[in-house]
C-alpha cells in the first residue's frame, strides 16, 4: 500500500513528464503536481481524472492508468506553486535544457520558504543533457533568485542530484488527449551521493549509483548519437521516419559506424566491457528502429544548434576521440548532415543555423556553434565540413 501524503512537483506536463516521470512517481505512491505554462494543457489535466500510459515493444503492448495528480499554471498561479514546492518531498522537471533558467526563480522561492528542520527537498532534473541538475541548481542559487546570505544554509532546504534518463517518446497521435504512447525500454539513473545523509527518495524504477558519468555518456553517446545520426542522414536522403531511414543500408552503415566510434571512446574512457557496450549498441539500434514508434526525421532532428554544441552527442565524443587519435569518420559525416539541417519548417534553430552559416566564415561558425578551439585536433575537420556545406548552398 502506498504511503499517503507524499508529494512531487513536476515541471513540464508534456509527453515525457506525463508518460515517464509522473508514471514512476505515481507508481511509487506520490501525488504529482504538474507545473506548466500551457493554459489549455493545465485545464485538460485538471478536468481529466486519469490518463493512460501505453508501452509498446516487440513483445506486445501494455497499459497503465495514472491518477492522483493536479496541475498548476506557473505563469498565473505562482504563489500556489511556491506553496506546493514548500511542502513537497521531490521536485523533478522535463522542460528542455534551455528552459531551466525560467523555472529556477519559482523553485528558489519555494525552497527559501522551507523550514531548515524539514527534510531537504530532493531536486532531480530529467533532461537530455549532461549535468542538467547542476545547471538548474546554479540558476536557483544565483543572486537574482536566492539571497546570497541564505546560501550557507541552502543545503538544509534542498539537495540536487544529476540524472540520466533514457526512453524514446515519439510524437503522439493528434487525438491522443493526455494518453502517452512510448517504448517499453527505459533507464533512469540518478546520482545517490547528494541524498545519502538525508534519505534516498523511494521512487521505483530509478537505478541509484555512486558515479553517474559513465551512464550519462553511454546514454548520450549511444542513444542520442544513434537516433540523431539516423534522423539527419534520413532527412538529407528524404526519408520520412527514423524507421524508414534505417531500412536504407547506407544510412544503417553510417549509424553503426558512428556508434562504433563512440563505443571505442566509452570503452577506453570508462573501462566499460567492450562486449557489453556492443550488446548495448545493438539493442539501441533495434530500439530506434522500432516500427511501432513513428518518429519523423524532422522531429528527431530539431534543435540542430544545441545538438552541434561542445558537450553534445556529436562534437563531444568526436572531439575527445580525435584528441586520442581514434577514428571519427562517421561522427564527422553525422556532423555534416546536421549542418545541412537548415530552414526546416517548424524548427527555429534550423533557421538560425542557416543565417549563422550564411553570415560567418567557417572558422567563426566552428567557434560559435561547436565551441571548438583552433588548437584542438578536430578543428580543421570541422572547418572543412562547414566550408563544404557553405559552398554547396551557394551553388544551389
């Protein structure tokens, strides 16, 4: 029987929030309070007593029903939200790495109102980015949001743990309502060390570990690298979905090539067993090619500027592998395809990428977009790629 009275506040009532994070919190006996700025979505959540989470895998489909939740509009009901955070056990979020700075002020206010003798709030950001909870904590503790005089005792009111989440949640059917369809496979790994002295929250499904780095990089450099490689090559070859792209032998060879390059880095860097990483890689290729998860290449490819940045899925592993004189041919191919993802309908970053490419020298593009210095071994390769993409667009 679930213990009554446990409460979690989750920022971001989108598909990952409802389908993955809230589902786990609900199954662990928490009441879930969603915080979002989408008024229509908030109204729908508050008017709907339950919704379904539908898991699809090669072995069939299963459904679970989610109840015991509410939603608050963080834009119009800030005071209510501050009060919920003051009395919650856990705060989680799935808003996108670029939105963390916007949710930090209200979380800071809620934390500041907590009593120092309460158990500190457990804060876990569930974003596709390395160190996302650290970034959120940085925004919360910024002088604009937390009185510097209160920082000495801040650890009595809140603790922050980084996490790695892995689950493919495709675009949903237009008539799905609040129901969410996602893949059966999941991984949610959280650093337990910040919570050890105050008690680790009982959330079933989380794998609590002492060292998160290998898990985060393994996930980002396999799942996200593979998914995006398939999407960008697919987009440039006019494929409709990631599944369609992976039916093309040449694209499949590019995906396998890129993931072999990241495998070599992960095995060398984190002392991961090579056979285990190879098995993980093959499992990931199977997952991203799941025919039941219709994923448009434009959706998976959106936000190319973020995906080309220094610590992300392509440049991150490629730059590090290059420094160690490891092969990066396929990662460079994927980077080139990402640079070609320009002016895509409904994606602002692809339009911004287009203007950056037309207004800057190749060297400036590499510095601005990829954050790579001229002294790094990968630098000349990236400059060459940008120059090639710029030349091609002038010929069109």
